[in-house]
């Protein structure tokens, strides 16, 4: 096992088997439905989250991990022989998770050296950064070299997603009820992107099929066709298999070349069910 360990948080949406393969520890955020709080991915599976969300009139609330949760992860890495830890966090523009990890790093500085990195991203793009750090660590890189391997990739990370519903944006107060109703009536399907740690609009289409076609086109424009690895994430999307087939045909890729993850509660709270997204590292230059 590498002497430099990688830690991230559950907004990364990495499949459990992928995280295990790369020795990445995932610190969970918490999710609250009414008066009941759940630890993401421990108390509440992705499948259970989507079932609860569909039956709720209000959005659940998400909360950053406590510094103590990060301290536990950092301490466990040290106990297993780690000489350093690189922690890749959900964008500080979207959550207090980064600040929580910083506090934890300060608390354990006499036990293990920790570099906390603001991914300026979310979902599997954040996960890809953690994988890049893991690969550098496995190659024998030092703590600072692993941290730099992650940081140098941040400006090149691309995330685009097609939303299937405006309900969560309405419930979260991002758009008004009248606009949401009009959008639903007109079958408006917005596309979003993550740029420099914030979420912005990337386009809109009148149908689901067209929005997914545009998602593939946006991927082509920004180098996704040749990206390795290329990640696809979805939130309980019934048409994910059809999309993957179309994506692979368009990009000349096989399905086993892709990382496919489920959008969990942290991101899914805001995107709503049916979201499908792409994440990759754009090539230099």
C-alpha cells in the first residue's frame, strides 16, 4: 500500500469498488430528511436516497462532515503506516467540507502531515482527481508531488450534466414555482456545467433525447472523446444504458473503458433524479 494516502468526501460519487481499488478513503457528508439524519453511503444507500427523494415534497438538507470525521480518517491512515495524506475536497464554493478538512489537518499535524486540496469541482470529476493522486502515490511520489499531481489537473477538469427535471431546482428555491411549471410544460431540459468551483448553465433543449445528444456534443467539443479516464454519472436514470450505448458509438469507446458511477445524495439533492453527466480531464493545450 502506498505511503501517501488519498482521502476524499462522499460528494465524489466514486463507486465503492473503484475507491477500494485505488485505496481511497471516503469521508461521508450527512443528509437530513425532516428530523432524521443519515450518514451518506453508510446509513442511506444511493437507491434508498432516490426513493426517499421522489416521495418528499421538500428537499433534504446536506451538511459537511465534521472535522472529527476527517480526523478519524487521517488518524487511521497514519495508524496503517501512511507518512502523509492528500485530501481532495468538494468545491469550497459549494460546501464547507474543505474548511472542515482544513481544521482536521491542523488538529493532526503532530501525527501525520496532510495536504487539503479544494477540487473546485464535484461528483466524479472530484473522484478523478482523487484517482490521479492515488496513481501518483502508487508510483512512489512524495507528499508534495502527489498534491501537485492533483492541483495541476484542477483547471482542466470538465463536468457537464443534463437534468431531467426542474423540480429540485424549484424545491431548492433556485427557480420559482411558475417558471418551473412553465419549464415542465414546455419540456425544457437544462444542461449545467461546473466551472471554477461553481455551477452554471450550459444550454437547454426541449426534449430529453436532444439534451442527451447535446451532452455528447459538448463532450466532443471539450475533448471527452479522447479522455482517459472518462467518467459517466447518473442519478437513477432509467435510460442510462441507452445513453452509454450512444456515447460509446459516438466516441468509438467500449463500455469497459468508462467509469460509471451513481450520483448520490450530496449532488442528487440539487440535480434531481434522471440526471446524466460526463466528467473528464481536458488535455493540455
